[in-house]
C-alpha cells in the first residue's frame, strides 16, 4: 500500500490575461473564479486588475468555506497543491500581490463595491473594514446577526421560577450540578440558546428533557419542531427523543408523544422550481413556538439565514451541535461563530437566571459562566458514550495537544490504532472490516431486509480527507470493490444497481426528500431491486430509476460523514503537506466512531493535523458597525 498526495490540476481560464491569468496558472484561482471576475468587470465597468483579483479571490474564498475575503491575511493564508504533491504559499512566489492599503483604496473607488454597512444596495460586492464580501453572503450574515442580536434585545420569555425548579429537579435528577440541567434552564430564559458539546455528551438526551421542561412551563401545549440538516441526522434525533421519553414520568413523557423530526428543507417547505427560497419566510413564518436544530455545525450560512428569517419573534430557537467539528461544506461556520459572538452591549438580562443556576455555574471557568448567563451558550463536557482511548484521542485533538494524541495511540488498548500506510497490518485490518460489514449488509439486502441492511451500513466506514488521487475516496472505493469481489461470491455481478450496493446522495432531491449526505442500500423487494433510505425513524423504499445524483459509498469524505455514527471507523490520512489535513477534519473523523478508530497515516501527519486549525473568514463572531 503506497500512498501519494493528490496532484493539482490547473484549469486554465480561456481569454484570461494579466494578473488573473498569472494567479490562475499558479493554481490559486480556478477558471470559474476568473470568469466571475471578468463578467463583473464588464458590468462595472471595471479595469483595475487589483479589483478584479479581489473579486476572483472573494469567489475562491466562498468555495473554500469562508464568507468573506480578509485582504490583510489572504497572501499569508492562501496555499495551493502543486503537481509534485507539495504545497506552496503563493506569497513566497513571484505573484503580484497588491499592497493592502492600495488594494483597499482601489476597492473603495470601484463601481462594483459598496463601501461599508451603509453603502449602496445595488453593488455585487461589499467592503466592510478590511473584509470583502460577495453581497449576497454579507446580507445573509446580516440576517443572522440581526436575528440573534434582536432576540437578545427583546424582553426574555416569562418564566415561572418555582415551577421551573420542580421540573428541573424532576427531569434532571442528579446530586451534582450538571450542565445538562443548566442548558435547559438557560433555554427557558432565552429566545435563542446554544447547546454545544462533542459526541456522547448527551446533547440529544438533553433536548428531550429540555422540551419536556419548556412544555411544563407553557399554559397551552407548545408547537415544537425538531430538525436537522440531513435525513439521517433527523432520524437519529427523533429516535433519541423517543427513547428518552420512555425513561420519563408519564406526565413528562406525554409532552414528547408523537414528536417527530424533519430535515431543515422539509421544515421550511421546499417549493418546486426554487433552489434557495422556501415556502416559509419572513412573510410566511413557521407556525412553531419552539424550534430545535440538531447537528447545527453542518448548517451553512445560506440555510441558517433562511431559517432565522422564517421564525416569529415569539419562537424559541435552540441550536444543538459540536462547534469543534468540520463546518458545512458550503460557506460559513455559523455555529462556531455564534458560540464566540458577544452579546449586544444593551442586551436584556433574563431576570433571576443567575441566581437560579448559581450552583450549576460553581464549577465552571469564568468564560463558561459568562457564555451561559450572558450569551445562552452551554457546552456539555461529561462524555457518556465514548470512554478510554477514543475520548482521550478526541480530547487531545480538540485541545491541539500533539503529545497527548500520540500517547492515546500508544496506550490505545485496542480502541485506537495508528498504522503506517506501508504496513501489511493496515491493509489486512481494513480489508477484514470492510468485508465483514459488507457480508452482513449483502445478506440482509438479498433477503429484502432493509432495516438490517441499513444497520449493517453503519458498522464500519472508511473515511478519506481527499476525494481524488491515491489518498482519496475514488481510489479506496475501487480497492474495496476489488476486495469484496474476491471475498463475496457473486458480489456486484448484477449490473449498476446490484443488490447490496451502498449509496450516498450527492445533491439535494427535494421531490424525493433525499438530501446531500443521506446514505442508503440497494435491496431486493418483491422480485425487483429498490433503494432503501432511513426516514423518520424507519426507512423508505425508492425505485432506483428515480435516483439521479448518487454514488457508491464504500469510502467517503470526512465531510460527508458528518452527523453519522459508526461502530468502527478507518481514516486514511494524507501526507503532512496536504492543506486538507486539519484539526477539525481529524476530530470529526475520530468522533464518528463508537468502539474503534483505525488511523492509517504517519505520526508526522497526526501531528500536523492536531496542530493546524481551519481558518474561515467571517464577520459573525465579531461585532461590526
């Protein structure tokens, strides 16, 4: 097993000249970035090359997940893959990076750019301080900021403190102060709150009891919506809430009876022919008193802006997720930004909250106490699912502690293992896991047992940082298919839609209610083959003829695994010079596993991943204007 880094293929932009052509040839800009800049140049009109470069880089920034372009740091932070597998910083090359002061002055003069918060509304770009936005993303960011800050400026929800204490002590029966009950009490006092924490910290358990507590406060039953970015995450949320309801007293359990969960797309109401707008918006708000969004770290800027503008002022919003995970594939890291965003200076403090949670705050750091009482952010820290080496490794990664991460592997007791890519053990162990999981999946699929087949799909997942090249998803999918053909008689011999084929959806299909990242299996059903996908705590069968954007999921990117949980996880790490090797990617991959993590990579790759956090430019975590 010899692994090489992905080569970088430069797509030349036809007709590009000057600075744009040079940055395109160097691999900094893709042809699409250049085309957008040239098209806007004709609309301006604009002929200043530094302005057009900034436009193209702003488009590139969004492609890489940032909401805006920070001009002061773009030269330092921009890296590109080279054809020889190394990574170069363009700032060390001969590219003509403009001086920042002159660059900003040129942008302020440009007819393409609105300068400042109060600049003209008809410009395609907006410059705020030293940050350049594509205007639509600036407006979406403003929608979210206005909703979050506006909620803090309104009088808080009314609370019956005596009744709240009784419900708290009944629903969160613990002798020691507990952050779960702190989160519930904080949510009762605020229009917007954040329940943060890593996998296994009891976030969805808290959601169930939090909803029961809020229902206990209400004079009439609250209309509650549970939602998540993907169907699989929604199904897990619904199952968790239903399971937790079984442990509650009858009166509290009744508050959760029949409570389902849906995708955000379904919640907002997809409209045929509309790609970004939904049936529910500011003119037709959602008819709920409480909206809880799980896996909120996966929610991109655009979707979050659509959600908050569809909320009535009297609707509570509870965002649940892990801000240390990878953010959405699309632009924005909204949950991470909101966790750090300070409250408005004139925010209305919830009366009596500090006194009510004094015991729960006693053991917290000052920063955590301020976040809970001042911003409504509570981070759960007590891990109930993971233990031992997986928890140690995940904690070390989150804290950026290389020595502790390597020590977790050294003393992993079989739960975590670090294997050299060239070692026979790496290939042998991986092969055994994928063959074992797919043998069970294939047997269930041939019997037509969709439930068991979907469960088998979650036994093991092979994750990659890259999509292409020897480190990537494509290469490993081919390798796994070869192993399965050798080990399982008749495997994949029935054509494209063979029974037992594991699937992942690669784009949103609103009509089928299948969304990017959803996974399924091709199963036998009444003499034909169909695809099975999880939905609403069960599964739905979809004719394969109706599927369009799906692919085989013998291996997947770490990004597409978000929101998923697997019994065992194998992670292929690229070499240390890969720009995709980051702390968030490593943490996300490791925390997908319940029982075992196999990392195929070198100690140097592990150290690089632990030490390198992702930087996404955004204005949400600071206060502007």
